[in-house]
């Protein structure tokens, strides 16, 4: 038996682990694998977890019938008269690990992420995922994710889709019902945010993401990941809003509905996340076909 727990790990690693182990709770993976597979899984975890934390407990032929491995954690396995114990963190160890993790400042990280979300692609992608959210308002600090949808595209073909309604903690505003057509009864049948985000992260893996007005959707995704104690996404993110402003400067409006209408696409169904994903795919392909 193997149990691995992860904290603040990249989304791609979470998806990879589900190939061998079952995720029974957020960041907790359990399974039965051979010693060779277990060693390879742990090597991959240590290589990919970055500044996150990982702990593995597994069956062993010793007096306790188990052993521990840790990576980047303040808790430390020690041998005590032949018994493997976990040493609680000391102030010096916490300080040492803090220094080890020093990298970009928070401000620098935000600047790098913001720049990547406004990146303008000059070449196509063989594989990407289109993402769209519906929310209960405009503020990621005050409002909630209501619906998450994603569309996986390989060589221009839609091969798989993802859609989840998320049950809002603070109810559904009337203005959102008018905009999306969703009723309070419908969203009450939705899943918890944690369940939606877990399956969403597995679906997107490490694929590049395509969004329209990426800053808006990513602000809500970042807020949700922070709430769930998961690291921010490190996927490449392409914003069709920034791309449209560069390649179609003649447009009067850069709203998704107006842009796809100018391409002859029916706007009916927009403001539901999966329909917006399909519209964004059409827009992205059209923009990529234009000269830079």
C-alpha cells in the first residue's frame, strides 16, 4: 500500500499521479503498486513538485510494517532505536526551508503571470484546451465560480469536453439568471468547488490554455486554487482578446459575441461556458489564420 500527500503542487503532477493511484481527497493519493513503480513515482514527484510539499507512506518489511519519505516538508523522518518516527518541525528547519524556497517576489510572479496571459501567439498549436467560466459576479474576492467548461482540441479537432456546474455558497443573483438562463434549482444540483477544480485540473493537464479575456477567468481560477491551497497554474495561457486587438484592429467591439458574429457565427447560447468555449475556438482559429 502506498499513500502520497501533496500540498501546493502543479496541476500536471496531480493528473499524472491518477494514472497509478486513486485520489481519495484533495491531494491525497492511495494505491497498490510494485516497489519499482513506487520508486519511479516518488522520483517523478520530487522532480515535478517544485516548491510544493510531498509525503509518501508505504508498506515495508520492518517492525512497524511501514516507512516514510518526504520532500520540502518541515516534518522530518528520523530513526529512533530502530523505529521510524516523524520529527516535528523546529524553528531552524522552518527557516532553512524558507530560504531554500526563495525565488521571485510575489510582485515579480504576478508580473510574469500577467505577461504570459497577454501573450500573442505567432504560430499554431497542435494541442490546446479552450477554457471558459461563468461566475456570480465580477469580483474574484467577493463572487464565486458558477460553471467551468473546457474543450480539448488536437490538430484542430474537438476530441473531448468538460463541463461542471458549481454550487454557489452565497446563492444565485437574479442578474446572472437573466444572463445565463441558469436557475437556482439547476445550480443547487452542482458540485462543490473542490470537486470541480480537481477534475478540471486533471482534464487540462499541462496543455496550453486558450481563453477570451484570460485575466478575468484566471483571476477566479487563481482565487479558487488559493482557497483550496493549490499552486497557481503554470500552463501557457493565450488570450484571444489580446490576439484580436492585434490582428483585427478595425473592430469596434472586442466582446466575444461581437467578434464571432463578425465571423458569421450564431451568438445564440453564449453566456453558457461550453458554448463560449466553442465560440472561442472558432475565434482563435480565425485569428491564427491571419497574418501577424
